[in-house]
């Protein structure tokens, strides 16, 4: 499993940003809140629906929430379900439990680990593709889960998630969600995650409010918030990976070269891939560079997944901690370079499961036997440790282009029985391997080892070749001898090259679609590639029906002046609710708007640079493609100011303009 503990290194390599010059033209956003897309998936379904929507009986969601966590934990290895408790957060559910915030806290979970598979079950990739928040006070779940066919995260709500009720799932209002989730993916706060149970002060309050539930402070404080932070960041890069797969390549050949590198990387146990190969450079790298320079002369950028940390006990509020504030880029790319091209391989590799790669590995081993086999040799020297063990050093340490290996051998009455390969370097491959010994076959004057990699894979080099033979041989007594080492390399990756060539030919004839313009979709790729290798495609579980579209809020008739509020406020404030407040709902919207006018006006004044308002402007800057610069200078903005100023006592306008007492303004809440 690709452990989260190793992620800092992986993330440093992964699609790392190329920083632009100060004052340079702004890059194009890969995804942005100003382009939310439809609430209902344009195609496919979410991962949550794949797991819990039964084609015959509808949604079957385990209850209580602990049962849902157990059901998810049973589907992944090792890491399992990570949990962060956030009693006083910044979500739309932030006041649902008031005043019992610590007795009924919001809980956020995310999944880590490889999917557990049995038999021919292909499994589903769940790691950083499913995030769920539970608020018991509102009897609801908020879900962000990946849709492979559409290549995007879906935002969903489950209502009536309570004992004795039948849960109902529906698409959330995507435009409203993206006011905060400006990256169209999960977001999380930066270290030290003060709103969560990682904060000892928060954990102490939780323990005091519900000691029977949490037991002890030791069991309550955890580092899961940090893991969820990293998982959210990894989820954020999925849109960048899909963007470059879809838009960066103009041809199926370009995508085939990228897929080839992805499979090399996974078959080599994620150690490396052959980025020097002409297919990767000429068919993919150069085409991407040409299209990048032509289509994105100012570069592209990815909105950040991390919002500023916020102390829930702090009295002073800071505007930058408001998730509605425009978020800076997490990464930006001004040109194509090796960091971008290699990072794209690393990210796309996560779309496949370990079971997929084991199936490919077995197919290559069982494929056409006419591929070339290369043998490398080296002279060795033996250093006795004691009567039962010896170290064997093979090859010239100064010759980087020669075979080198270091072994530790167990002796039984002077006979070599078992061995551990501490390091192995094969000519032409830059990796220094520490392979697993799958089997040892001792004989007189010879010890043959079968080597492998983690999780049942063969030991493969960066170019996909397999280390098929490893034999140490000597005359007489091993400790007194000068053994020889022989390592055989099978160039069987040519079998996969032939399958990719066949897939490209099917594309040319219009008989395949996995390498055409569209999403990088594991299911389509395996269904079309595996048969070309002589392997049956996986038996995928039936897809559930798409969820129903979100119900539109009941229409509200607004007079001519109030209609000014509809274009930028209606998407979030037409429906009844506490957060965001439904001031455009109900039979008397003018009365509601008048009650909310002081805070609404303060949010409009926040667009002015001199405002000291501790919260973000409204409408949210992220909902505008240009951040709202043109709207701020528009007649519409000035007319909205005039409309709301007319509803307020003139003596209060000066304080509202400066934002000096925002928290003292009347609350914008309704008893719906």
C-alpha cells in the first residue's frame, strides 16, 4: 500500500508547481467555481452511489454512522477510515447543533488504503475518492465522492439519516458547494488543524461533553486530521491529471505513450519508469509541449485545497479564514518540463488497483515467450560473519554500468540455504533495488533465488523488464571461493507494447474509445487492453441508476427592485435554511431581506479595499471568472448598494461601511 506516511516525498514530486513571475499574465484555471457544471452527473455515478445504491431497492446506507464506518473499513486495507471531529467548524452545518456543539459534533471521514478484493472482484479505488461528513443534529450526511466516467467529484446530501427513517440521497447544489470548494474537490484546513480533535483544547471539551462516548483524552486526540488534509490534497490533483490527459494530448498515440509509462511505473512497484524511452518523449512529451505552448501561453493553475487554519476559541475573526475568500493556486505550470510529465504519470497511476497490476504482471509472464532475454554477470567476494552467515559482494562498486549486488547468506554446515538481497543494481536501470526473496533453491555449489517486489508482483525494472533469473554459483567451499553471479532479465514488456499497438489500431478503425478524448477511466482502459493481452476483462458489478436531480426551490415572485438580488444570490439563498440563510424564500421576501440588509450590505462593502470586514465579500469572489473585478465596477453592484442602503437607518451606514462591528449586526436567520 502507498502509505500516507510517505506522501510528503511523493507530493513533492507530484505535479509540483512552476512558479510564475510577479506581474505576469494570469494562468488559466483548470477547474473553478465560476464553472460549476450541472448538479446531476453528466454521465456515470459517484463512488458513494456505487457502494450504497442497489439497482433493485434504492439506497441502503448503514446506520448508525459507526456502522457506515465499519462497512467502509471492511473494503480497504491497512489505513482504513480516517476520522476528524469538528464541533465548531465553517461548513454549512456549523450551527446545526447549537448550542450543543461538543455533544453533537460534526465528524468528517476519508478513506485510505488499497481496496480489498476477493476472487475475480476488481474492487473500487476508494483512497482519496470518498469523503463523508455526518452531522447528527441535522440527521444528514454531506458526501464528496469521485465519478470515474465524468472525471469529477460529485457533491451529494443524504437527508433523514436517523433511526427509524429512510435515508434520501440527492445531488447538492453544486454552485453553492463550489463557493467554498473552489477546487471542485474536498478542502481541509492547514496545519495545525485547530478546529479538530487534534487540538487538545477541542478534545478536552468533547470529552467533558460526552465522556461516555470518548472514554479518555488519549483515545480522542489523533493525527487523522493531518492524514485527511493530505488525502484532500491528493484528491485535488485528480482534476489536473484528467485535464492534461484530456486536453494535453491531441492523439490516441500520445495517450497510449502516457498510459504505457503509467503501467511501467506501477509494474515496477512505483519505483520509477523509463522516462528516457522515445515513446514517452516523442509521442507524449513533445506533443504535450506543443499543445501547451499554443493553448495556454500564460500557463494553467490549480485552485488550492487547503484553507487557512482557524482557532474555534479565538475572539478575533480574520477574513482570510473564511472559506468563501478566493483561494490562491495550489500549483501552477508555465511550461512543460520533466516535473510536470513525470508527476502526471505518478498521479494517473493511482487510478489502478494493486489487483489490476497483479493481473497485468501475470499476463506478461504468461505471454509470448519469444521476447529477448539478457544475461548479466559479475564476480563476487565473500566475507564471513560467523559460522552460520556470510556477506557476498558482487560487481565493481566504481562501475555504474555493471551488475552489482549485495547479499547476506545463511549457512547450514557450510551449505548456503537461504539469502537476503540487500541491494541489486542491473545495468541500464538507475534503481537500487531491495527485492524480496520469494523462493530459494539451494544446490551443490549453487544458490538460485526467485526475486519479487511488494504485494505479490514480479521484480521489474523501470522499462518493464522482469528479473527472471538470479543465481550465485561457486566451486568448493563458499566462504573460501570467489563466486560468480548471473542475473537474467526478460524483456517481456514487449508483450504489453504489442497490446498497446493493437489497441491503437482499433482506435484508428473506430473500434475502441479508451484512448480517445475523454476521461482517464480505469474500467474502459482495462476492458479494451486486457483482451489484447489474452486476458478476460474483469467482471464489473452492475452500475446503479443515476441519482435524481436536485429539486428546485419553490419559485418566489420578486418585484422589480428585489429582482436585482436574483442573479448572484438566488443560487444559494432561494431555498429555506439556516446556512446559507434563505432570505429569498417564503411568502414575504422583502421582510426577510430587510432583516438581513445590514449584513448583506456589509458583505457588499467588503468588496472595497478599505473594508475591515472579518468575512469574505458577497457574492463570493470565486464565483466570478475574473474574481469579480469587472462586477465590482458594474452598474449592478452600485444598484444593489443603493437598494440595501435605502432599507437601513442612515446613522448606521458608516459603521457598516468600515466593518467595525460586523458581529454586532442583526443575525440573518429565520425559523423555517
